[in-house]
């Protein structure tokens, strides 16, 4: 599964979590920690593609999302991270 993360989807935590909830079946996330835990336990293959990073308004939030994705992609072979 390809998951595109751009400046619109990483606008803020609410927008991001709502997007992830609609992307993965039977997922209801309430925080970034829930997102991290979900990625650590899922066996579903997913590649997160981050684009338009330079235009993301809240760089602090985006950095948290990227840190989670980098950490999990290092630990789990089924989770990949690419940046455009």
C-alpha cells in the first residue's frame, strides 16, 4: 500500500490522524503514539511517501511524524519511507 503524505495531510495532528484512519482498515487513532504503536504491530506492507515537506506549515509536527516513520521503518521490514 502506498500512503502519500503531503503538506495538506500533515497539516496538523487531527488532519493527519483522520487521513490515516481512512487509509487503513479498522484503525482509529487518537494520538501519534497510537500511530507508532499501530505501525509496530501491523503486518500490512506500507510505503509512506512524503512530498512537499518544505511547504508544510507546522514543521514541528511534521518532524514528529517523520521521526516515527524513520524509527519504525528501521525496525519493521514491512514499513518503508520515501521522500520526494
